[in-house]
C-alpha cells in the first residue's frame, strides 16, 4: 500500500496537478477571505473567528477534490496499466487505500498553510487572543473528515469510467448531492426535515464545527469513507 501511496503522490508533483491544486486553493481562499470586500472577508465579520473560511472551503473542495481524483483510476483503465498493477503482490483494497491516502495527503498539504489564518485572527482580535480555539480545532477536524469523504467519492467516480472529464463531473455531482442535496430537499419533508438533513454531510460538518466532537458525526464520515472505498474495491475486483 505504501508503494502505491508513494507512486500516486509523486505522480501529482510530477505533473502540474499538485501545484495547481495547492496554488488555486490558497489563492482563491486568500482573495475571498482577505482581499475582496464582500461578506466572506474575515475583516468584515466583526468577530475573531474563521466562520467564512469554513463556510467557503467545502464549496471550493467540491471542485478541487474531483479534479485531483479524476485520473486515479480512469487513467489506469485508459492506458491498461491497471492490469499490471493488479498482478503486483498487493490486494485490490490496498491499491484503493494507497490512492486514497495519497489524495488525502495532498489535500492536507494544501490546507496546512491556512493555519496562518488562525494566527492572524488571533493577533487581530480585541483583545489579542480573543478566538474560540475549541470551535476552530473542531472546524479543522470536520474539514479533514469532509475532505477525506470527498476524496473517497472522487476515487469511486474515477473507478467507474475511463473518461477523466466524466469522472470529474460524476464526482462533483455526487459530492454536491451528499454535501448540499439533503439540506436542499429537507424542507419538503416537514417535521422530518432534520432527520433528512442528518443524511447529508453539511449537518454533521456544522455539528463538529461547534467544537464538540460527537462520535455520531465522526462515525457518519467514517461510514461514508468506508462505503465508497469498499464499492471502489468491488468495482476493481469485478474488472
């Protein structure tokens, strides 16, 4: 598995994918949160927190993660290298896990520089240090789980088609449905609206972002990750 992880991770930096993803992620976040004079600008919030960052970033990752994952299996199927990969002394699930962790590692490298936002908000607070660290830590934890869930969906989408564009669109659509879809239709169910929202990622992400690490929220994200990695492995086995 480690060999697959290393191979996949190195392939990101061998091409322009890693540099583009990290660059776009930091540039777009920086512009919207610190430069553009709009409601997302943290300096206009009036509070020493990163609420706008944790609201905006999932929407950005909704497009960036499928862009990272679209070639993970699609390229292997298209070039025929998947057959060579399957002859190696590793299981199909190890192949899936290796690619998954490579994607997650790249996403984490993109997110780590945003820790400077925490320091900046901490220094800009009145008084200095007037920031809710519990909520901030919870939000970053939720963001990690959310990004990992996006990655598992993206990898699954890449495993069902040889076309990378189709993999990107399928991944973005499934991620959008799980992140926002349930919230969008919840009001149609009246008194059951909250129960419907619990099927979506957004409600669990918001719950963790409050600074309370509820095991139900963590279990939800792990269930999403395991489910999509499992069906990816099944798809690979049936090839």
